[in-house]
């Protein structure tokens, strides 16, 4: 397996979901959301999770599943973006890494296929069919490279929040991750079947479509 490092950003408040709990701990089926992510990456040796909001609960639950996870604290989680969390999680990492938002459910078969497309030394933006309420849409060229991000719905695809980054350094300037990546475009893409849970409607949509939970 080419992927040796995974960084999961799970520090945010998740205020739009309105549950007063970290989104990675939202119950999905028989388990909490992050359980399914940890199952998918159980063979990847280096897993880092950036925590913040109710971090003790996240750490306790994750350690009950996997005890070798490295936790990085974002003490400024209430006033910073996911780019700052990813910066904290990767600032000393010299190798390529897979970044995944902590509020995602990934289709296992699709994710397994994605891992085969991750090539050290190359960057990969992972896209999915647009279905979230607050999508960041992507424009692709004829080579299926991402050439633009936008909040405007000019494509049937959105950025999934997943990426395999080899040459991109995430700084802490307060922008979102996709805004940091923009200056490196075009970047090749790969499609993934996945669901991001950011709002109550996203949660309902996810539960309606899942068949593997």
C-alpha cells in the first residue's frame, strides 16, 4: 500500500448540525461515525487526528478502537478553519499524506479503489457527485484534472474533503483547505463515493443512502 500517513481533521464545533457533539461522534447505525473511518484505515500505519471541541470524548472513543493514533490538539478550534487544523496535523510530516475530514462516511469498495490511485510524489484531489448543502464544486478539464474550485454549482462534482498531498504544504493563514490548494491547480482527480455530514439534511441524506452500515 502506497498510503502510509492519514490525517483526520475532527476539531470543529459542528454547530450547523445542532447536536452539541463532535461530528465524528454522531451515531451512524451501530457505531459512531469515526468508527467507520478507522475501520477503513486500520492497515495504514500512521494515523493522526486533530481534535478540539470536546476533545476528551473523541480521544477516549478513538482509543477504545485503536490505541496507536496520534492526537494533535487545535486549542483555537472555535476561531480557526480546517486549514489550520490540517496545518497542525502535518507541519512536521515530511511524507505524503491522505487527508480526510472527520465528518465523512466513505464507501468501503470505492475507498479501496482510491488507495490504489495514490502515488507518492503526486497530488490527488478526490471528488464526488455533488450532494451536500454547502458544496465546494470543482471544474475538470479533459484530462480529469481539477482546474477550479467554486461555490457556484457549475459542475456535477464537488470536492469531497479528501486529498492525497505530496507536494502541497498547508499553511495556517486562516483559509480553507481548498483555498490553499487552489494555487497548485491543475491537479489530477479521482472519484470517491462518500457522504459528508455537515447539516441535518446531510445526515438524513446519508442515512437514506447507506447500505453497508
